[in-house]
C-alpha cells in the first residue's frame, strides 16, 4: 500500500489536477475532444485505432463514414475519410481504409488462413481500379534483417511475378493475368538511398499503372499485433510506425495510384505500461475496495494515461518497440496470407488451387 501511495504522490506532483483538467508546468493539457490529431502529435498507424481515439467522447466524426461487419472469425471495418476536416480530426489522409481483424490468426490454422486470404482478395478488388491488362508493381517495404520489419520483403518474395513472362513467353499466360513485378528496396541504413528515391526511379523506368506497397505497422493494442490487415488508397509513409518517418509513397510523389497494405507487428512499451497500469489499479480496487487508490489516474482518458507513461519513459530511453517472441512464425504466416490474397486479387485467371501452388 505504501508503494501505491508513493506512486500516486509522484503522479500528483508531475501532473496537477484542477477544475480545468490536467496541468503541467502551469499549462493546461487539452482534453482529447480538443485535440486535432495529426501524424506529428499522435502516432497511429491503423485508421481504425485513430477513429477509436477521436470518437471516444462523441457519437460521430464529421467527414468520416464508418461501416463495420462482424463474422464468427473476423471483423471488417470500412472507413472513408471524405474531406479535410475529417482527415484533420483523425490524422489520416482522405481516402478509403479497410481493416480486417482476425483474433485467431495467430493459431496457425491453415483453413482460417486460406479463408482470410480469400476475404483479403475480395476486399482488395475495389482498390484495383485499373484495366485487366494493367502493369502492377509490388513494393515490399522494410528491413529483411529485422524480423518484425521483414513482412514487406517476405510478401514481395512470395507473390507470383509475370512481367518477364509477358516479355519472354507471352503465349504461356492466358487471359486474366496482369504484368506484375516486385522489389524490396531495403531501408536507408542498408542502401544509403531513400526508399522513395529507389521506388521513384523504378516507377519512372517501368511505368506501372498501379503500385502496391506492403509494410509493417505499429499498433496501439496488443490484440491487433499480427492479427490485423489494413488496406488504404491514400499511400504509405515508410518508418512512421517506429517514429522514423521517411518520404511518403502516394499518387503525389509517384504519379500513379498507390494501394498501401499494412500489418502491425510491433507496439511501443508505453502502450503496454499504460494497459498494465489500468489492470493493476483495477486489481487494487477489487482487493481493497473503497480506498479510491485509482481516483487520480481514473479521471484520465486512456490516451492521457498513455501519453503520461510515454512522457516518463521517453527521457529514460525506455519507450521501446516491442514484438511477441513468436514473431518469426507470425510474420511468415501473415506474409503468406497476404501474398496469396494478392495473387488472387491481381490475377483474375487464378483459381485458389493455382494461387496456392504459385505462392512461394
């Protein structure tokens, strides 16, 4: 109990609560409904999580249309950011965002993985707004030497590429196949070249009609790590999930349509610590009811709690990016799910059996 009292005393000293809300150094911290989220102030990779944060204290967000469907094994959220007002509120560019959440995906069930690949292929079709003979370039973003960041290169390595076949053996392919090329450009620390510069050079040379970029993301919920797939037509910013944003890949920078596919493989220590803090306070309240030990922290929103933990950890260098110990298997499995779904979505002439045989 004395340790708890010391913690609460430290919290009160660091953040004072008055009638207007939490204050620090004499300055009032805005409440969540006053904050305009943007990528500089709040790092949220998944659009569905950004929407959850922004809609905590409201029934609806202007400029945002959200539709959700729940099935036995998965949940699909389809969100449209219609205008700049909605984009400023949730910190996401205008466009379409589809999020597929599959809590059981970590259990290595082959039947479920195939089901999600088919679902992913269906959800990709509305984003494939290019002719049947369009040229598609797949970009596997990330560092293949770091397992949580190797998702993009794994997908690029696993998809069925056909560009060379159209040039060398055109009679081998029937109708229903598109010209597909794939590349893993690496990261700045390996190549010394910005990813956007490499991709732009390739785009200028082979002139694709569509770029599909795959990257690992950071989640704000442990439940979504390695269980969630996001599709967006607003482009992608490599490195943003781990606080090292590079130049964005989108229609403005590349000159062609860009579809971004992201899967969260990590989350930061502040998220875990803030969740643990809530669990500890809940446990204390059950074990010693009526002591009101959690009253101080209980007045804070989840986002304020997380911000406070991050503020404590950051100066100490302890706000690490964390990934599950089974990440090797998880990344391989979900990379295969995405690659299989891409093969089905891009090549209309492929059956599920053919796609499985051609997905490495």
